[in-house]
């Protein structure tokens, strides 16, 4: 017989509120091989991330990948690590804090915000416990992934539902699937790019680089590729770019399997060989800067471009904790919680507590 979790710190008469769970992918706790190994073991063990047969993948992961990759990845993390820690964690926490402040000002009801990571800390389980302890009876899940993929957004939903399935009292739950074509999101991206161009020389091409996934997932029905294409199209229209002023590509592929193409590393090399001297690169699928943007794009691919004959690759930062990004996420959250309230008038906390005492629910 399963044992269900008691609602953390539940008290009769506690005023209900709406909880918003902001979720990013996660990061190692330190730029060390040991920390990276722990992170990769959890990340790459998720069947949403790697759909290989489990027994075969266990052997590949534990006997090959976790032996070779942690030290290599740790060296890459050291290049971007700051005194305050991982950029992804720093920006994600700031986003959650600023979103909380924004909703305190703009929401007509009490809203609590917690940050969680799908892999690593703070965990989804712990963040949900914190929201429940604060009285959250309605739960909005906000993954920081503008484009939906089974490898990212669905992995968040899986972890949330696994946690909720262990609860005795499950809160009403809503899931934000994606916001890849949200007008405010597109406006924020366009404004960020224009601000960059206002302070730096403008490149001959704008490269929009999205994280890749295996092409087989597209063929199985994952909408990620199509949503990336729509984000790119809307952004190009907003910026008023001509067909010869931009290009889209997909980064971070691993292994021999075919991934979404064209590949970013091959694209920057091709541009360099074609005589393009300067390019700008933006990553519209990344809410926060991280290893894939700061090291892979701004360092690795800049080197690839230079080696192929190009002169300058300028990386345009992610939206991170900018005001425009917070405004976008705040408006998105408010739309999803609009009209979401208890089915009848709510008693005050003290009145509810007294009623519970009178009925014998508490002493």
C-alpha cells in the first residue's frame, strides 16, 4: 500500500494562495569533475532526454560517458564560472525573485514563486513542498523553455507529476506548455538585439542558434523544430531583416545520430569561408545564459568562425533577468492564473480555523 505525503506544515485556517513554480534545466554545483558527474548522471538518466533502450544506455552512460565527459565538461564550466557560481543559477534565481516582486505589485491575489531545477538543486520536490507550506492550493508550472520539447518541457511535467502523485492533497495544477510565439517574448528578443546593435558594430549576418535535438524526435511528433522556426520567422519580421541578413542553425549535437540541421558549428565555418567577416549570434531558445551560450557559442564557435576566415563573432546575451523578460513572464503567468480561484467565497483564515475546531477537525 502506498504511503502518501502529508501536506507540509498544513494548518487549518491557512489562507490559500497560488504558487508559481519556475523551472530551468539545472547546473552542476561546482565546476569540478565530481560535481559534473553527479549532474550528468541525473540528467542523462532521464528517458525524456535519451530514448535509448534502458539497459544499453545504462552501460554506455556509466562505462563510457561518465568516465570521459565529466572532466572535459568541468574544464568548460570553469571558463564561465563566476564568484557567485553558475550563470544559469544566478540568472534563474534573479528571474524568480524579480517575478515574485512583479506579481506582488500586479496580481490581485496572493502569489508565491519558487525556483526549481529539473536536475540538481533546488529540486522540484523541495520547491513544491515550499509552495504547499505557504498555502498554495493552485499550482502553475512555468518552465523557462520558450519552445516545447519532450526533452525539456515534458521532463519538467514528468517530475512535477511524479511529485504530485505522492501527495495526499494534490493542488489544482496548470502547465504552461510554451510561449515561442508570444508577442511580448518576440518584442523582448527584438529589443535586446536592437540594443546590442546600438552599442556594437552590426554584423553582416544574424545567426539564430537553437539547441538541437535528434531528428528522430521531430519525426516522432516533437513540435520543437517547428516552434523554433516560428520564433525565428517572427523575430525576423519584427526586426525587418531581409532574406540574406539572417540564418538559423542548431547547436550542441552529440553522438553519431543525425540531429536537427543545419548545425551551428558547420554554419559559422561556412560563413567564414564565404568571406563573411562579422556575424552576430543570438540564442532565442535559452532564457538564461549558460554553458551552451557563453562557452559553446561565444568561445568555441567564435574560434571556429575565426579559423574559417571570419573576423568577429559577437554573441548577443540571453534575455536573462532583464526588465523586458520579467514583464513577459509576469504577463504570461497572469494570463494563466486569470479567473483561477476557489469555487466559492473563502472564509478568513481565523474563521476557517474556528470552524475546524468546532467540527472537531483540530483541537
